[in-house]
C-alpha cells in the first residue's frame, strides 16, 4: 500500500487542501514571529532611523543593569506564578476531577458547571470582583473571616510586596481551575470500566484503583495540562494589568514578562515606547516558552508513552 | 456617525486601511483624537455646537479612546494613517516625539498662540523654544480638598503650615472615627502625583527647584527632596486602613462617602465630587513650612491640541485651534469642566466655588509644573516611574526617605549628563 502511494505522482490535492490553513497560519502566526525577531535586531538612532545592531538588544536586555534587573525580576516572578499554578491549580483540578468521576456523586452537572463558570468570565471582571472582596476598606473578606474568628489574620494582601504576587496567582488559580478539571475529568471518563472492575474483583480499594490504575492512564493528559499551564503563565498579562496596572507594583513585585513587554513596547505614562527593545522582550518570551515546550516534548512525553500502552 | 464609526472600526480591524479616505473625505470634517472619554458629552453638546455657531461649514467629531490605551492606540493609528485631524497632546516628551517624527504640524505663525504665556506653551514647545506644536488647552492644579462638615463638627480650621496640617490630622485621628487623609498607594501614581508633586513645590521652591534639577545644579538627594519624602512618610499613620491595597476609586469613595476628612487632590476630581458628594467640600493649597512663606502650587499643563500632519483639512483644523484661543472657548471649557483650567490669558469667570478657589491660588502662589515631566523622564530608568515606585514605598514604610531620594538620583545620573 505505502509503496503504491509513493510510486504515484505528487498528490496535488493534498497541497490544495492544506493550502488555506498553511497560508493563514503563516500569515498571522509565523510571519509576525519572524518579523518580530527581525525587528529585535535593529535599534533606532537619534534621528529615529533603524540601524542593524545584530544581537546588541539581547546583550543589553541580559547584561545592562537597567534592563537586566527588570528582566530577571519579571522572569523570577513569572516562575513563581507558574509554580503556584502547577502546585495548586493542577492538583486541585485533579482532585476535583477524581471527585466528579465518583459514581456515587449526586448533582455532578451542577458542580461541574459552577466550578467551570469563572473560566468563562472576563479577567477584568475577575480582577474587579477579587479586589472588592479583598478590599481592606469595604471588602467582604474581613467580615467573613471575623465570623469564623480569623479576622486578626486579615491583611491587605494585594498591597504588600511579599504577598501581592501569590495573591494574584491564587486569584488566577481560582479562575482557571476549571480547565484542568475538565481535561482530566474527560480522561478519567475514557478509562474502560472493565479495567477498574477487574481491579475491584481482585480486591483493590478505591485508593489503590486511583493511584495504581487511573493515575498512570491519565498521565498524558496531566502532561498536556502542564504544558498548557506553562504556556498560559509565561504569556500571562491580563490579570496583573487589570489589577496592578502596567507598573505592576508594589515595587515591581508583581511584574511578569507580559507587563514588562507592555511597558517596554507601548511605553507607560512618560516612558516612551521602544519598539525594538519590545520586540527583543517578545522574542525572549517566545524562546523561553519554546525551550519549555521542547523540554516537555523530548524529555517528558517520550518517557510517558510507555505507560499509555 | 454610528455607521461611520463602525465602518472605521471594521476597517481598522481588518487592516483595510485603504477604505478610510473614502469615508472621511465627503465634507470638511475634523476628527479629534483624545483620551478624555469622560468629556464626550461636553464636547458634543456644548463645545462643538458653540464652534459651529461661528463656523457651520466645519463638522467636528470628538472620538476619545480610554486614557490608559491612548498613547498606544494613537501611535498605532498614526502609523496606519487612520488617525484623526486634531490630536490631543499629552504634555512634554510624548508629544515632542510625535512632532520630531513628523506626525504633528508645527504651529508657527498661528495667531491664536499669542494668547498664551511661555510657561503655558512650554509643555508643547521644542527644547530650544523655537517651535510650538500644540495649542495649550488646560492645566490641572494640585491641592487638598476637605469635608467642610467634618471640619465644622470637629471644630477644625484650615491648616496653613505643615505643622498645623499634621496637628489637624492628629486631631481628626484622636477625636473621631473619620479617616484623616484619603490616599492609597496601590496605584502608585497617587503617592507620587497627589503626594510628592502636590506638596513638593513648597519644599523645592517651584520653578526654581525644577529648573535647577534640569540644569543639574540641584539633585534629588538635596534636603528639599528628602524632606518632601520625610513629610509624606509622616502621613502614613493617618491614612485609611489597608491603604497599601487602596486604589484610586477607593480613595475617591472614601472621601465622597464622608468617611475621610482630607483628600490630597488634583483639581480634575472636582466634577466627580460635585456629582457624588452630598456634603459641602472646600479646598486649601499645599501648606507651607512657616506662616507667611512664599507658596508654590503645581499648576500642571496637562492637555493641548495639535494638528495631524497627514490631515487633509489643515486649514479647518487651524480655524478650530484659533477659535480655541478665544475667551469664548476658555469660558465655555472652564465652566463645563470645572477643575480643568484654561491656559490662555483671557479673563475667565469660573462659577464652581471649589474650582474658583483652586484657580485663585494662581494669584497668591507661584505656579510650577511636575518636576519629572520636562526632559528628565527621557531615559532608562524612567524618572517618573521611579518616583511612582519610591513615593509609594516611602508611604508604605518600606523605604526610607533618604533611600528614595538616592534611588531617584542614581537612576537619573545613569543617563542624564548634568547629573553625572
């Protein structure tokens, strides 16, 4: 069969069918990426004309203290944001999915919809609601904590350097936990019942079934969830911008790559936008995400294949 | 207009720039780009009809964008050739940049410019003072607003010196449940603009100190600036609970709900407060060091209007700018937008009591503008951003006044030759 295909002449219809997608994808995804990279190799002189400077912008971003301190700070904060999602959002998503797939659970649709609901809301609304909840002047958080005797622990979390980023990360977790839950839930539903039934007959407990049978079978899904979390967090911008503005205070403690890019590229208040440095930050963000994805594809996913058989 | 706007939007979205000249060239019409989306009604109901009384042949459309997006979206539209004929100018470098790269028309020879002082024009004039490229439209004045009812209830009088000011704060704190001073640091600019730039001119003697910074004969580490930060740090115990997470709207609400006595203000708040506060409020200028000292106020040039070089209706645009220099416009503008003060030399009577209190300080005190705006915020790190950051940190108690001054100065010294 394969021999027959390769013997025939070039299958033009395949190219024709692929063309629309390839063209649109190239025009709106690949071309901008390449052009952004090209742009990052130029720098404007005094008169505003662009000169080719090769990798000078990257050297500046990584070594000039004015740029590198913001860059490393943003990258560090971005890792914190990602870690909170990995350590809080995804385990909770897994737990919720496991609970949802319990056969004895009643009102499953209601829980599923309620937990997924925040995902469908605008980040601006989420940011606004949580700022109101946590507001030290009229927020409901302190009153609620008072009712359970915890009001002494209330604190203006969003206003403190030490807690602002974690608070924002948890708000984001609250919003997005529905996505890993749905993906894992779907994977759990896909596990054939004869496997779990066989285990039950062999005398395995619920816990054993989950850890020894279900979890290994959904590992590829957990991998996909991790990759999605990674990409989404290193591209994050909107929640921080909506809550803390582009200066990502206090003292840049909530500054991530997205907000850094925004300030550099578009400018901020009296800071004039710098398109070529902005392109440099954007390309660096792309490279960081690319490295992360390649690491996943070549190191983790290959190993995982064994378990899926 | 609705349809035309939709067409414009759709065309912009699709990147079909070529469509636009067809929709725009039908008659002599001027489109104004602005970030003042709050003022849409005033422009369409008052200012434009008044202009059309004299010039019925020119159709004017006011098309604002949200303030935070204005610079970015304007630049995008200018680059794409879809920007309006008249461009509302941010003060100083943002507009200077537009002039330098040839997007703003020089206004040399425009007769209306004669009605403005050099200080008023300074925000939109080249560094050598030769060319003005935007018509000054309005300034905003900093000061303090206070709740007259609370002051009466606690038997307080308006403070004139900083010692009196601190004493008033202490009396409010110990004698009532009101928040003495409504200010939050979460947005950072409040700390810098309503705090540092508001009270500061009295420390650094207004223009004298500002120009000395530009020349390099004064530094941010000088006593005047450290003392300003020290004074701000003293406010912290009198601010609202959790002020580190308090944002600008929270601050406004704290005052308009009658829960705070004093509000470090920009005059632009007057309109909001007139609409929201159901008590009587007044205003006082930033207190001085000793009674009888010269007083200085931040009378900051904030809004100008320039002509898009690519506009097809430049003559009409010039007609509009000249009309803006008349006392008719000044009067209309000042009274429709209390808190935005016209910059022309025309005599204007402002009816709003608080706004006229603010503008009366121009007679008693010397005017200056925010000291980071001219020239000093051109480099990296950006001085204005630094001031936002350190002012907020000083009030949060996370940074000493000395360190704050040092950070601003070292940042400036990195790129600005007179400070090296």
